[in-house]
C-alpha cells in the first residue's frame, strides 16, 4: 500500500519543496492550491494518510479549511499538520488545534523534522488500516461462524427430529415383527394338524388301493407324500425361525466339539454313501444357546454334503481361528471364535454372497436337491441372536467357505490353545 498525502498550499514552490523532501520515502502526493480545491478533492477521495496544509491562504485559510474538513464524519480520521511562517503565540496555536491540527511545522521547513513527523503519522495510518482490515475479517468470520452455528443448531434439531422419528419407526417395526413372528408361529402351528391328516389319509388310501393302482397312480401317491413331507419341513423351519427372536433361555458355556461330533453321527449314513472326508478341529468353549448353535452347524454341514459335485467325494474342513466380532484378534483378548466350514462343492458366484442368507433363497434349484430355502436364513438369524455374524466366500464350481463368528466362554478364550486336527472320513 502506497500512503497518500494531501498537500495544500497556494504557492507552487512550497508544494514542490515539500514533495522533493518526502518523495524518496515512496509516498503518493495529491496537491491542492487552495482550501476550496482541497475540499473539492476530499469530496471523492478520503483515503489519505495525512494532510500537510499551509495556514495562510487567500479566501479560505488553513484553520477554516480544517474546520470544514472535519464537519464530514468520513474525514475526521485524517490528521492535519499546519505549516506556517509565523509564530502565532499560544492563543492562535490553540485555535489551530481546535480546528483539528495535530501538529505544526514552521518555515523554513527542517527536512529531517518534516520526514520524522510524517513518518510517525504514516505508520499510525498503516497500523490503523491493518486493524480495520483485521476487523473486517473478524466481522466476516464472526458472521460466518454465526451462520455455521445457526446451521448446526438447525441440523441438530433436524437430527433430533429424525432420531425421534427413527425411534418411533423402530418401535413400530419391532411391534410389527413380533406380530409377524406370532402370526408365523400360529399359522405354522395350525397348518400342521391338517397336514398330518393329509399324510395319514393319503397313506391309508395308498395301502388300501395299492394293488389296484398302476405305476402312474403309485407315482402320484408318492408325489403327494413327498409334497406333504416338504410342506411339513417348511412349516417346521418357519416355526423355528419365528421362535429364535423370542428365545430367552440363558446362554451357557457350550462345547461345540460335542455338538459337531453328534451332528456327524446323525449324518453318518449320508457321509458314508457319498464317501465324504470331513476334517474337524479342537474348538474352544462357546457362550450361547446349545440348541440354536446345533441347528446352525447342522444346516451348514448338511448343505456342504447336499451341494457336492456329481461323482466328486465331498471334502469338508471345519476349522476355527480367533476373531473380535468377525475381525482377526490376538491373544489374550479373544472375544469371538470364528468357525469356518469349507467344502469343495458346487459353489456359486460371489455376487450372491448376501442373497443366500435371504428367506426362501436357493441358488441351486435342481429338483433332486431337497430343502426349504430357510436354512441359511436360520443360520444368519442364530448368529445375530448371539451378537455374532456369518458370511461366505464362494466360487462357482470350486466350493464355498462359510465363516461364523460366535462369542466364546471368557475363561476359555484366555487359556485355550489350538489342538491337533482330528480327521473323520468314510
């Protein structure tokens, strides 16, 4: 910024003299040869660092010009130094100060004194200007902050409103879900009795008239029985699904080693028929509902046997590692155990990894593959009921790996060490 100085003197030689003294300091000069000309300049320009004005001028002298200048509010900040050839005495000096002067310079002008006084006032102008700029920035910043605070308050109010609406919706959904679960339970329960009668009377009719039925008739009866059995399995699975969220039995320390051993015993005939090779691990104690955990792994192991490739013996590995709710963990801070059920079966495209856990979702629809389409949905609900999770990695034609994270029994989590693998084969 180049400071502007207004020079007011009726004599050109005086103006040139002052300008030549101050010019090396890099000031910008505006010159007026009378008080009236100075006032005219100040109508459009008011960003002067100071005014150097001769006292003795025709028409309007320096005191009168200063009084008129300071009548305008926007000019009151400009300091005036009077230049005079006379020593007026105290009374006239006081008159000059009343008119607005901040200082006097006497002719002949001492160049060093002039430069010193001008330098002080220019520095003051610069600092004042910087303060004003900072003030404007602060005002703008404060305004921005005020707007931000207002927006934040509005946002917080909106968030509170949305949270209230969300809580209401959650409560409503919970109520609806409970009603749906109760409806599913009652509907499934009520459907079982007529279904039993269908199976019973279909069987009676078959036994009574089987000798008079041809092969087509016998096949029709067989379809009726299979459809009824499928319907019964579906109803049973829906009942189980609807009861999981209401199951309030206490979680207990659960030995999954015994559970998996029992499941393999139940599936022994199918394991032998398919020449399956199943590798198991030594698992830590889990903290959960033994019945639900049993159902979860029964579904996973049964699926691994069911969805095997034709003429390829199933190879199933049931291993585990430590996890913290699905994420890898380091001893002794284990909270969750992640059990992996890996097979070499049909597999599927990984893009369906979320869909397979949906109700009635089946990626393999071959008629020979029995199932209700609820098994994996049950597994997901059981895992979430235990505050755990289930996910899958799969590739079509190469098999799948289901990963289930379940809470461990706390003491077991600290002391358990992985044991050698145990192999169960055909």
